[in-house]
């Protein structure tokens, strides 16, 4: 009896010390909670699970900085109108465009939706280009269209073309016999106004959530390049590499860090590209209307100023985008989440979806400096396999490569945007489908996920939804 009591006492102590749980008569250690792991952006995160979770400023802004944030927020959400208009501070839309406001593609600073034929895209666009002779070149514009199809236009101005989509169902089976279903999009360009687009390179895209962009901007190149392993020297099957893209201000090739192909080197350039390409608004960096010959009506349309988005307006939007906070994680000490984290690491997902980078200097705000972040991204290009390939190169990014998407905020997309569509064109209807689309360098990790039990798969999803 005494020996039995000693054994029971020992098991009780073991449970308290290691965090063990009884499972079918055996004791399995619960993976450790790491102190502070819920703070994905150090002390700059916010605790929110509301529908505005992506819309808060980082803590500690001064009254003047809060005013700049509010002004940038207003500009981000405002709808632009065609020129001439009485509201000269927001005219100049188009002449051709994809959206009237930044928030049209990034509703509540979140993600866009995939294309639905016959409806406004709500965050979808189609890139186009001609084949490049060299992998280090920018995409070559298509005569009559440029590098992006503008499917909308001001009155009397012809739109460029329309994009339609249909879906093919793909069936698969987990190792335990559970069936799953994926949907593969097929895009068709119709109503071309300036020549056929049947033989051009295309790349469908949806808008990404815009949290944490200032922290990414403050990352030194070394914090991105430290994950590079272009020739897979450690033989783990992962060979990420940086994209080197043209900085329009310096006219030098620099490390890309924004966009689905890491094709923008600075946040300022990414914002101006969106104003110009998505809304047809001129900026200091892009002072000419996007009206490639022979779009004469577009070329002759009135403008809303030179440039239409002033440098002051740009600076406010840049400050706003730089200081949007990352929501802190939730449920981080729940057993299922901790076990899911362990499986995520064991499957080597962490090799691309990396953590523990430290920011350096920031031209925007000193508060963004020297912060240890957990974005779950290395911001490098990775071969994602043929099923996700767009076959459209973009500087060093080839047609099978994509920048690793940061996962912070992932579990709140449904709350903020009322959907869970993921990947570059929204084809994945949820996190599980996004994992199952992974290929190329992620093929082995996906196969391991397929071979997990139903309980283990749910644990991985619980972890990802905690981010």
C-alpha cells in the first residue's frame, strides 16, 4: 500500500513538472509553452479578437502620431473619384482601374476575396506580361495592356479586358481514409479591347492583410538572407532565396520583401505601385497614367493633379500602413495548440514559416526598431510546385516560386473578413486546403500532414488558428 501511494505521488509530481496527459493508458509530455510566444511583434502587438483586429495602431504613439495614423486610415478607406471633381483631394481615379479604394482590396486591412465570375472582384486582379529573356529582368509589359489588366474604367473610357473563372474539383484521401476536396481555378480572359491576350503570361492575385508591414520594412537584409539556402546545402529539401528587384528611387536592384513574389523592395514603393496599378492614380514615383498605346481615350482623359496622390497624402498612408499592429496570439497554452506547434515544427514547416527575426533601424518610427518578431515567414522565394505555379517570372522569381506568406493574424481572417480564402488567388477555402496545395519544396511537409491522424491534423489547425 505504501509503495502504491509513492508511485501515485510520483506520477502526480511528474504531471505537474512536465505537463503530462494520460492518453490510452500512457503518459505523453505536453510540448512546452515558450514564455512570451503569444507576442508575435514583441510589445507592439494588441489583444483583440474583434472584427477590427487588423485595424489598430501599435501602442505608444504620440498624439501627433495618432493624428497621422487617423489621416492615413481615412485615405486608405476613402473612395477616389474621376477627375474633374469638386472634391479635388480625392479625384483622379483611373482612367482604367481595378478598385476605387485601398480598402476595396484590403477590407478592414485584411485579405481580398477570390474572383467570382460576374461580380466585382473584391480584391482580385490579373497580372500579365510577355516572356523574359533573362530571369533578372522586370516583367515585360504587354502592348496595349501593360503588366496588369484593369477591368474597370471611368465613363466613356473602355476597360481593358475582363477575367472569368471556373473550378475543377480535385479529390484526395488522407492516410486514415478521410476524403478531402480541392478546387482548381481555370481563368479565361475575355472582352479584350486592345488585342488578343491568349498567349501572354498571367498571374492571378488577391490582396493580402496589411498588418506588421512597418516591422517587415525595418528588417535588415541580413535577417532575411540568414535563411537563404539556394542550393540546399543542408539537404533538407528547402532552398529559399531572395528576390532582387528594382528600387524605383535608387534605380538599384535590392532585396524584395513585399508582394506575392517579393517584387517590391520598400513599403513606399509597394504602396505607390498599388495606387498606380490598382486605382490608376499617379504618384511622384509613377507620374504617368497607366495608358499604354493604343489607349487614346485613356491617354486624353483629364487628370486629378500632378501627381494625383500628393507626397503628403502618401506619407500619411505610409505611416498608417507602417504602424498597423499585429494581433497577439490566442489560446497559446492549450494542449491542442501546443501539440500542433510541435507537429508544425516536426513537419519542418518552420523552415519557411520562420520566426525570431530582429528589426533594425526604421525611417518611419524608432518604436519599430530592435523588436524580435515571429511573423512565421522568411520572406524568401520558394518553389511551391507545379500545381501552384503561375509560370510568370518576376525578376529572380521564376514561375513556380512564391514568397513565404507571413502567418501572423491567420486565425483572425475569418473574424475580420468573413471568409477563410487563402493562397495567392484565394483557391484554398480554408487553412487545411492551403496546406494540401503545397508542393515543391513543401511536398514532404504536406505528405507528413496527409499521414497524420485526424486528431493530429486538428491540432495543427488549432495551432495555426492561434496565430
